[in-house]
């Protein structure tokens, strides 16, 4: 990989929901990038000064409804993309950015390792990126760091890995209401499973993290099994915007097991629930030496995700063309 550019890299943020706004704020505070544009198609945002949207000082940037308008004649810009979790829903946006010659780093969870669910879409993105001589990357904290890249990095000091278990516990009371609702807080058990069946509830990207972790540890998993279950409130839980009554769903437990010839090689367990005990990120690698890493409290996802995207932007300008994973980014900054 070539060296990242010496000066600030121009970036455009696409998608000004909560995470997109966090990305814009992180970009404004970083000496490594220069925020030159913001894109959102929401009528209430188009035409407004970015500073008004963010509620703080910002350069003279107005929100526009297309990448072409945001980039203008500026060369060398990187797109920081934050509009959706499901790859099929954002494919047109990603392909349009690549056609403009923009490197892309996206929060789209399924882009973190699209070869698993969408090999044809992955090939299409890889071909488009190589044709444009730029790179495209799905990144973030989960997937993108805690449950996969950090696991692979820890495994560098180990001999052959027999098994890896990674646990992430998040007290949803410390997160925004949208995430609390996303994990089912306040629902009945029946409502919870109805939304799970409709793919409207749960964490997107856990299978992708398992595949990345396996790849980074040198494991050859040939199957992945995923389960989602409710976590129930054992007492009334006050969660900021609303209260979860005793007996209602407080959040979710989600797991993915990576199997090789029927044997468990990777296990990821994610609990996001109101009042979850002992929030943490914990990695256990069964190898020589045996390794246990724990981050008490865990890595807070929202601002950390924004920082990941901003810090990745300069590296993408020097990266090999094509569809990349976070395992291919250089360590550090």
C-alpha cells in the first residue's frame, strides 16, 4: 500500500441521519480530512447550511441532493457513506459514487464482508472500483472493529487457533432511542419475533463479523448459524425516553457460530439490552498462547464508528483498487 497523502483529504458525507451527522462532526474535528460537501435527499435538509443541521460551526457547505453537486470540480474526494445497512438497498448509490471516481468508505454493515450473502453484488462492486481505479470499503465498530478486526489483530501473537469466542454486551440505556427500539425494547415477545421474521429488528452485520474474524484467524469456516432471542426485563427499567415494564422485552441476544466440518471454531455473542449487566467487549482465543482481552464498558459504537470512517479516508486514497475489507487496511493511523 502506498503512503497516504500528506495534506488533508477532501471528503463528502452522504446521509445525514444520526450517524451521518456524527461522521460530519468527526470530519470537522480531524486534521487529516477537509469536509467539502454533504448529501441527503430529505426535503427538510436540502439547501440548509450544514452548520444548522449539525447545530454547530461548519464550513460554508450547504446540503445538496446529489453527489455531483457536492463534489463539483474538486478532485481527490472520498465519500463517507451512511445511508443504510442492507447492501441491495444502497448498491445504486455505491455504484454511482464509483462511477464518479470516488473512493468509498461506508457504514453499510453488509458491505463489511459481502461475499457471504451477496457474492454477485460483491463482484460487481469490485469490478466497478477497479475500473475506476479506486477502492471501496465497509467499515465501522460492529462490524469493522470489535468483533472482527480486533480479533484478527489479537490472533497475530497466537499459534494455530482452535477456537475463538467474542462477547459484546451493551447497556442500551446509554444509547439513543432509535437503537433501543431497534433491539426491541418495550415490545411483547410476540411483537419481537414478528419483527425479527420481517428483518426489521436485530443487529445487521454479525454474520459478516464472524466471517471476517474467521478469515483473520486463519480459520476455514464453511457454515454459519445465527440465532436471535429476546432479553426480558426482570423489573421496570427507565430508559430515558420511555420505561420498559417488567416482563416486556428489554433488548436482544444475538449469536453467530462459525463451523468448520461441523465443529465450532468461532462464536460471537452480542447482547444489547436496557439494563444489561457488565457492559464489555471480550475476546477469548483458544491457542498457544491462550489470549483473553477485555474492554470494560465496551467501545461506544456511534462516535467510534464516525471516527473509523474519517480515519479510513486518507488510507483509502493510497489503497489498492477494488472491494476491500477492514483486514486489508494498515493498522493504526
